[in-house]
């Protein structure tokens, strides 16, 4: 009889609050862990992160290019002229003639 109305705004704001709370707790935890690090330690960790992330990306790029078995197969395909409908053939020929006339001038 009395149905509760669904409020999308309330649901999204609650989800945002939960997300913000989890992010804040995670950030506080990680800041506490890294508070004692020296600048040299931070630079080493940054370099390590860059190497790991770069290596993972390079692996994905190479895996996407290389086939599963054997060397990569990159073939050139020849483009063919599209089939023309009869009415467009005369338009195409007149266009080609105009192009040839412009080239010879």
C-alpha cells in the first residue's frame, strides 16, 4: 500500500560517502607506512614502480602484436576498386577526365 520511493540521488551520495571513507582510510594507512621513509627510499620505490608498470605494459603490447605461435605475420593487402553501380560509372569517368585535365594543365 505505502511503497517507499527509490531515490537515486540518496543512493549515489551514500555510495560516494562510502568510497570517500574507504579512500581516506587507505590513504591514512599508506601514509603511516611510508612516513618513516627517506627521500632515497621513496625514489627507489618510484623507480621500482615505474619499471614494473612499464614492463607490464610492454608485455601487453608485445603480446598483442605477436601471434601465439611463430613470428608476427604482417601482410600488406591490396586495395581494390569498389564496384560501381551503372549510374555512377559515367560520373566516375567524368571525374577521372577532369582530374587528368587538371594534371596535364
